[in-house]
């Protein structure tokens, strides 16, 4: 059994394809995914360039800043399913607050007092549309604290819709939303 199935999604895709007798289809699916991901990452990097990025989640009444992943006691690095596309695959630079607040964690809770710490050039907000995340997001984004953030003032705060099941298989959906929103600014 795998320690963390999210870390082995490519192998799981190949295994599933083999189980249904279509090994070539699994290889083709991964190649198609990588091609689409590379194109979307290029679109994102073209806009973000050398800017910094912070990604946080609004789930119910909780706001959580995502770190890039964790390093276990054995030195093995496990990326966060919510940020792997940004920090590893698209090679974007996390903001200083990511290292300060979510260092070596998958995520950390942000109180309203910590919102001013979000000083990255780009803020990406995951809003869980299946729960009551939208109400919390609306409350957050209508606050004076939010409107004073540099990314907000520059028009670089992006809202991405996610569902509870979001993760590696929905990364292209997230990437496309981010690319489209960045290009629309």
C-alpha cells in the first residue's frame, strides 16, 4: 500500500489503465496531461514572471495558507496536493509569508490578524463552492484589511473554485482558471 496516494497519482493512473487492459491509454493520458500542464504553466509564468505567489483556501469559516509541502523525518519531500502545480510544476516563487507561516507544513490557519501578512505579488484563493466558503470569502474580500493588500490593489488577487475532491486530477481545471484570470487582468 502506498504511504500517500496523492504523491503517486501518475503510477495510480498507469495501474488503473493496466487493470482495465489499456496500458497504452494510461501512458497517453499522462502524456496529454503533461502537455496541457506545460502549456498552462507557460501562460501563468508569462504573467507572473518573477513575482511571488501565495495560495490559500477558504473552506467554511476557515482560511488556510498552503505551504509548498513537507519534508519528513527521513528527508523525503511530499508536495502539497494544492500547491504542487504552482511551486513544483510551474516553478513559481512562494511569498515570504509562505515560508514564515506555513514552513514545512501542508497548511496553516490564518486569522484575520494574519491577513496583512499576505504580501505576495499574487494571491490565489481557493473557494470551496460545495460548502459555505463563498460567504467567508465574500466577508474577507469586503474587509478593509483585504483591500489594503498589495496584490489586491494591483488587481492580482485571483479566486479559484474548488470542490472537496480537488487534488491532482483536478489540477488542470485549477491551472486553467488561474491562467484565464491572470490573463484577464
